[in-house]
C-alpha cells in the first residue's frame, strides 16, 4: 500500500488510481463531459467592483445574494436566555444590607462615624470668614491694571494707589495680556468693605518681577530683577527622510525651522542637494532665566554638512537691514527676484507640447514641481493685483512690482493674500496645488515686463551684499563665538 520515496512514505498504486479515474471519465457520455467542462469554466465569484453590469457581474451578484439568503435561512435565531432573578432580601439580611447603602452612611448608619443633627444643635447667625485669601488674577487684553485688581475684590481707592505705585517702577503699558497676578487679601473689619491688599507679586518682564507688600500699614513696591543667561541654543542632527520633521524632533521651534530652510534654500536646492545622511546645524537666540523659564528667539546660524562640504549662513544686520551672509561675508542677493517655491523645473518658457490639449503651444511661464501644500512666496515686494479663480490657471495670484514688472502664480491649492494688500519679498501668498488645467501639483510662474511675458529665468538677481572693513571683522568675531557653542545634549 505504501512505498518509500524521497518524500518518505507515499501511497503505492498511484498509476492504478490514475487509470481508475480515467476509466471513470471514459464511462461518461460526451454530452455530460462537455457539461461538466462548461460548468467548471464558469467563474461563480467574480469581482463585483469590476465590469459592473456585465453578465459575469450579474452572475456574481446572484451568487452573493444566494449565499446571504442561505446564511440568513440557516441562522439559529436570537432567543432570550432564561435567567433567575435573586429573591428580595427581608428581615436581618435587609437591615444588614441597608447599613451599607449610600443614604444611611450619610446619616451615620450604624457606624457612629457621623451623626445627624439633634435637638441640641442651633444654627449659626453668621459664619466667620477667613482671615486672609490667596487668589490669582489675569490681565486681559485691553485691561487696565486697576481694573484687574477691582475684579479681584480690591477697593477702588486702593487699586488706584497700587497702580500709581507700580507705574513709578514699571511702565504699565508694557505689561502683556495673560500676565498673572498673585494676590493675598487680608482681614477686613466688616463684610461691607473690600479686603485690603497684604501682598502681591507678578512677572512684569522676562527679566523682572515686582513684589508689593504691606509694611507698617503702607504698601511698598519692590522690583526684583531676574538674572538672564543669553547663551544661544545650538541643535544638530541627521536630516533623515524629512529635514523639517527631523529638526522639529530635535527640539527646534517650527518658525525657526522654516527660517532655517529659507536661509539654506537661498544657496542650494532643498529637493536635490539635501540628502538623508547630511547633518543640519541650527543656532537660536536663547534666554534662560534664573527662575527656570526658557525663551527662544530668532535664528542666528544655519549650517548644513553635506559629506564634508559645509554650508554656513549667519544672520547679520548690515545697517538697518537684517540678512543672511556666508562665512566670507557675502550676503543675500538684493533688489532682484527669488524663486517663489522650492522645487525642480519641470517645464521651460516658450514653445512646448501642451500636456492637456496636445499640440505645440506657447508656454508663457515656467512650471516648478513641488509637493502639494508647499508654501509659495512672493518673488519680490509688490501689491496684490488679483487673487482668485482664473480659468485654466485655477487659483491664481498676480503681483504688481516697481519698474513695470508683474509676476503670476497659478494652480494654487489655497490663496493666502487678498487683492489690494502689500506683500514683502519671501512672504507666503499661497500653497502649491493642482487647480485649473493641471496634471499634478506644481506652480506655474509667470513674469511680465511692461505687460509682455518674459522668461523668468532671464531676470538675474541684481546685487549682492558684501561686508568689508570693521563690519566684516565684527561679523567674523560674532560668528566665531556662535560656532564655539556646544550643541544641546552634550
């Protein structure tokens, strides 16, 4: 019955079984064999999501309906399950259970821990009040300092007095909304008069606290300076799959990461030149108070190590205009146009094959491929001449600039400016999309000179800032101090 083979024991007589099966099929008539072949060739369970309405689809729908009906017909049904309700308690069992319920416990029950009032209890005619009250008040938007004190229960005369005393030490108009005031109100002779201030403290500025205390019956205001450490914060890490997400995960604020990307994008292409194994280097202004608070400021340094090649960009104010300079003191290009979005050029200016209509047509701008939702920035300072839907351009923004120049930005997913408003170079005016006649997310960027379309790539950036003399020496000295800061975590 069994023979040993390469797969251990196997059934013997396999040839006989095959011959037996063939002999059984040979006994069937040709019509039956043909019917069996046709039946086995039918797909009884086709994909109901494809070829909707075809013969195979209707056959699959009938099969599905039959299976559902058979399952419903064969279901045993849902019948209630018989149960037994417990017998009600009576006698000693009821008394014992009642002693543990909520209401009897509130009245002392049988424990004696709490007893209800009896006939010997007399109600108080007046309840004594606390000798002092500690509370916190918050300075709201548009509030005056005295208004906050009066809402907290301080009398009007004393609120004005305290406001005048504090105003001699700190400018009250510099206090920011949301500031919290810790108040201690003392004992009052009767309930018909407000409580007097015994002590008060608040944080007037990041580096200054103000304390008010009652000494010898008079209020004394004491400024309390707070020591601040101005050592910058330096953050380094691998770029990984996303420069923005890696920098945010390393602890850099969102606005600082955006400023960092804009700074390095002025010299290299974010999409092509930045690789996952590169190392980003970010230095921020930082203020650390002696009381433990930390406040981060603007970006000071943007660096990127690309396999031994380091890009260094430093923030520096030349005159009254801040800008970004490399290690040699060469700054951003000014008085010219900047690329409105970080991406790659997918279609040039001039004649091309139209991707939607086909045929050779004149392309009045350039197409820049970028991720959906990427910010689009103004190429230079200007006025919003148009912002809205414009035919094949989809969501479109047109900016008017000096010197007879105008720029257009098409296929936006969302517009971030309104007609008639002024925009600065680099300001976000919208976001990349694929509205209008578009085959994918990209920015269609046009440039007009005196109403005539010109190639945006033909307009060179006009001038370059360069530091010299004492400004260059001060710039390098400050940068050496920045580079000496150790990265966070070391």
